[in-house]
C-alpha cells in the first residue's frame, strides 16, 4: 500500500494512492484521518486490510486535483544518518564510522512531492542535494535487536536531505545547514514494507533538470536499516511516524561543484518507491 497525506482544500488527510488516484483512508475504514495515527493504531496485517479495502471500490479523487504533502507531515522525530555509504565516506575522505552518526531535522523542513525547495536568503549559494532512502517507524521501539528491527518499520520512501553546505561547514554542526524550511522533500508516498522490496538492494539516484547527477545502491550502506533502527532504539524510544533517513551515496553536489539554483528542478528516485520532485525558488 502507498500511504499519502493530501489536501483537497479541507486540510491534511491520510489517503491511499492507487493507480494515480487518491482514496481517503478514513473513508476506506482507517481508524484515524492522519498517517501517523493510522500507523499507531494498525499493525502490518491491519495495514494490508486497509489497502485491500481502499482498492475495493471506494471513491477516488485524481491525484492532480489534490496537493500532496509529506507522507508523515507531523513526526515526533526526523533522524538522519551521515556517512552511511562507503563510497560517500571515501569521496569525503572520511574514515568509516564505528557507529551510526546521526543528526536531526524538524517538521518545518518537510515538503511533499511537487512542493518547492526555497533557497535561503542568507547562505543560499551552496545548497546541495542528497538522495536517501527513508524509513518510517510503525511500532514503538525501545532496545530492539537488529534481527527483529524491521518488524518495527512500517514502510519506506524517497527522501532528499537538502543541505546548505556553507552553514553546515561554518560551525561543524550538521543540523544547522540541514534543518532549514523546505529542506526535507519526501514521498510521494510511504510504501508499506510488504511492497517496498529488499531495503538493502534498492537503487537510488538524483536528477537535476533531468540529468542524473548522483546514483548508488542501498547495498553499499555501512549500517543496514535494521542495524540503524536497533542502534537508535538503544538510547531513544522510536515512535510510530518517526522518520529515519539512512544516508546518501557518493555523488553529492559539494564534491562535484553542482548546487541547486532557482528555476531548476531536483528529483530523488528510489527503485520501486517512486520519485519526489522539487522545483527550486529563491526566498521572497
């Protein structure tokens, strides 16, 4: 199932994306009108049942008639990994980390498919893209083992860890260059784990104005999704709706001298999960 958050003019609501149309999740029997609420209430079997119900004749609205938001627009936590691909660590001339290195983004950064990245008025000259696989927690997780960690994951989605490199490097605090408004495009949908494929064998890439500027595969991760979830859960309780972005492969713009410019369009694609498209504009 592909869960979305959409706005048809009456505020955000959870929906199911089916063949280019949106089915309202609550109308299909979901226990809540938000994706985070649905994840908190339903286990994997419940999500499958919701997907079946949504497919079976519920009213549909064309995707073009609604605005897609981030699939989970109101997470308690957005946790992002740095240096989690071997080739990216190599291009950055960094040692392979012994444990996952993480930083935070916040809900102000989240935007959905088709929404604009806004370049900041200050330090907007070196804004970079980072193609990532993000996973979303479906069950409360605390001190779980890697062998069972995926049981706590609801699904996965494309994620662009947009980064203002000048701010990031100015004070060596990654969050300062990454938690800006609109700097976390994701979606278009949260694909439930039963349909997402092998999370450690997914190709991902970035397109800038239609040209491939970054390409990798999740098989190159230093810490797998399961290892990351388990490690994070040792020191914090992960809750339904929490987003974990799992790092980016080699090919970031800062290494190539390619940065995001107003008037361009950047896309992050993950095999089987879709593409999040973001037009770029300057701050007004």
